[in-house]
C-alpha cells in the first residue's frame, strides 16, 4: 500500500487556492474568446474585453480575478490503495485553505455560524467532498465558489411526467431569475436524477468539467447544446446589460433515480468559474 | 448611450444628466458598505444614533475587497449583489444618499426611493475586481474596522467605470436591455 503524507495535501490545497483565484483554466479562457466573437451587443462585447483585461491584470499583478475569492469547495478522490499518514485529511485540507487564503491575500468570506455570523478570519472550513476510488493516487480539485451566483442556484423536485421539458423549464427559470445578479456570462452546472442532495452535488461537480466539453450520453449532449442556445436567447447578456451571450457553457451530469422522482439541481456560476486540479 | 465623466459628489443637479444605459467615469470620494455594515447602520438609526458617514449626496459602493498586497491601496475590488442591501437602502436614500454602485436587480421599494429622492443606481462589471482596483487610488477604513472586509472604507477613485442602470426617472437598463435582445 502506498503511503502519502497529508502534508503534501496541505501544500497542494494551499497552492491551488492561490492559483485558482488568479488564473482561470484554459477551457474558460477559450470560452471567453468564443463568447466575445458570438456576442452581438456592442456593450456586451466591451464587457467581454474588460473581462479579458481583468484576467490579464489578475495574472500579471497577482490581484484576485474577483474580490469574492469564494468558499473553498474541495473534491478529493482517494485511491483505495493509498494510506494517508501524518494526521487527519480534513485538518490537512483546512490547513491548506487557511494558508492559501492568508498567505495569498485572498478574501476571508466564511462565517462560523449562519445566524451569529462571526468571520473565521482564515476562510475555513472548506466544503469537502471525498470519494473512494480505485488506484493508489489522490486526486484533488479546488473550486472556490463565489456567492453572487451561488445564491441564485436551485433544486427542483420534478415529477417523472414533467420529463425533459420540465428539466428545460427548470434550467431556464433558474437562469432568468438569476439574471444580472449572477455575473453573466454564466456557466451552468446541472445534476439530473439521484436524490435531493445527489442532484445538487452533481450540479456542483458539473461546474468542474471543462467548458465546451460534452456528455457522452446522447440525449444529455443534445440537452447541453440546445439549452445553451435557449439561454442565450434570453437577452440577459454580459453583465445583465443585454446581449446574445448569457451563458458560456451548460454542463450536465446524470444519475439513476427513484420511480417517483425527477430531481434537478442547478448550480449557477459566474464567468469566474475557478477550478484547479492536482494528482498526488 | 453616451459616455460621461463626473466629478463627485453626485448631486441632484449632475444626476439629472445620467440616463439608464450611459457609461460614466467617476472621480472623487465614495464609501464602501455591504451586508454587515448596512445592518449596523440600520441598528444605529433604530437607536436614534448618528451614522458613521453622512448620507447627504454620498455614493455607496457595495463592495468588500480582498486584502491589499504591500504598497498597494487595495486588493480585488468589484461589486457585490445589490439586492441584499434592499432592506436598508430606502431609509438611506431618504436620508440623502444619492448614488449606489453594485450589480443586479433592486426591489420595488428601492426603485421607488430612487425616483422619490432623485438618486441613481449604477452598476460596475461584476467579477472584474482586478481591473476595477486600478481605478482606486487611496483607501481608509472609517468605521466598523472589526468587520474586516465588510468595514466602511473611504475610497478615492479616478475614472472609476460604471453604467447607469436606474436613473432618477426610474428607467431601468436591465428591463430595457433584456427586451432589446430577448428572442424567446
């Protein structure tokens, strides 16, 4: 069995928090330039140019892309042939988040209690999703999530009879309600099936899939393409100031569900769709 | 849509020129306040206490910055969603607040208060915090320091870019623009 010290995980999480907040992955940069080409509104095009300029400044001057440097969402796939040593995995991840946010000049946006609301001053705790997988590697994705768009996310418990039309309506409703609040052009993560919590988690995970990639399931791929077109007919546009590019991508994940249900989770993300990835 | 350069403060006079859809560069003093600072100001008003900043002809930027690196005035500094301040904004507008900078839709109560007080709601581009930070030259925490990023800060801005979303006649760019480009 392969041994891996949790210190390595702390270090990787620290670096990924800083990296994700200063540089978008290549898929998002490509989505920006495609979006700018497709945008018909002059003001919309101008906003795309500002967003590209913003990315350049963020990278060159080490200023976070967005002041909302997010709550750190961390996906960890742990190979079942790995033995983690040197302490608890949860503590190691939170230590990485603490160091990343303190040493990286990132904003501390986490409060210790949803009602009493005292800032924890180091952006911990993270939201951690672990999965045990085959192999002897540990795969980590850090996806800092801003709340302007998180607040506009939804779960719909549809009926089986609502079918694919019901799913489309749910996605369009969520996007239209989000409008200018969610910092369009958006990326939409969708989870269809499973249970109440499973669809929401799939929606979150879908956001970490490359923008521009598609599902291998035929009807899902078709849904991703068609709903993106429909969203872009809504008129919301970049910054919500009108235009033909309201979303850059729709990523859908699916899972088996119950005979009585059709859960749909819609996780809305702004154009700062951050995800850094490492394999240890 | 026209482009204007405005020297702050905003007044009844100079906000008259601003129409929904105009692109405006602001130069002068603005103040930051977001959720926690608004809650505290509201509590102060309920107790009959004075506010830490004067509202008359003032402009509030709904923003909580990331920390500044050494030698810089501020970190990333883009707008937060304005609707979370809707509960408190009408009261501040009635006290003379002239301008609000944020992003996203406002409530009917805020829209009414904008028209009633001849104020204006401006949007900065959400998620462009690095770019916007370049238009901020000086910052100083003036109240509620314990709130960290949510403290009230005085900002000196130069050619800070905003777009007029709601003008003092109540025209709303979000509604107008949506109709212009909606195809379903």
